[in-house]
């Protein structure tokens, strides 16, 4: 099945610079339909109003972290099938394990480039 290059993607990070970087990387990969949220609670509101083909979330945010968002999404019948990639600056094994147990589809450690993002996305949504 071909990946819909126009599918909506939600990126969540509390740093505007990081949102801009991720948006630019997605654009390089051919994805232009990108929404942004500054934290997990804002993201949850957006996800309840629109169906996303992929969520890419930072781990460390206030007031709701990416990990808390992931748990909320997986507990919500309407949202739980949404592909979810977590981004973090820390590659702590316990965090990776916790995210996997909570249902994350993949994990990216900062810093990363377009090739890394593409590989991680392809493993979650299929080749594009």
C-alpha cells in the first residue's frame, strides 16, 4: 500500500525551533500537510478534532509530556491506532522500554537528519 504523501501529520514540541526543524525535514521528504502543537494537551485537543496519519512527539514537555500523551492516545478508542513516533534527547534504555510498553511505534534520538526520520517513518507507515 502506498503512503499518502498528503496525509496529515501532527508534530509536537515545546521548542518552536524544533518544530521548524521537523517541519522542514518532513517537507524535504515530501510531506506538506503538517500541524503543530506545543505540548501534549494541545496535541490531544487537535487529535480529537482531526484524524492524523502520524504523530511525531517530543518526550520532554510541560504540562503534558509526550509520554503522557502517548498513554492518553493508546487509551482512547478513537485514537489508539494512530502511528506514534517519540523524539527525545535522551537514549535512556528505561525510557525506550517504557515508551515501547506504552505502545510507541518508533523512537528517534536527537539530533537526527532527514534520512533517519525517513527510515523511522517508513518502519511505521511503510515505504515512501
